[in-house]
C-alpha cells in the first residue's frame, strides 16, 4: 500500500487543507483533507480497490 500511495503525484491533487497538526513522540502527525482527481488516480488504485476505483 505504501508503494501505491507514493505513486500519487502533485498533478493528482487538486487542493488540500491542513486540518490539524500534532507533535507526538518526537514525530509529527498531520491531518489533511485532500481533493484529488479520481480520473487520474483510478488507474493507480484500481488493482488495490477495484470496487471503488473502477476504470469505467
């Protein structure tokens, strides 16, 4: 799954909003609301989530 997520590029993200940030155990937790182009990311996630990202 991590490899699939890393394949998303900035071109797929239409907008984003940082909802919350926290520092925990020396690391950062960032909660973000992201709007992506389903048409662009569908081919990348279709194999992982075929019921959600159909290529129709």
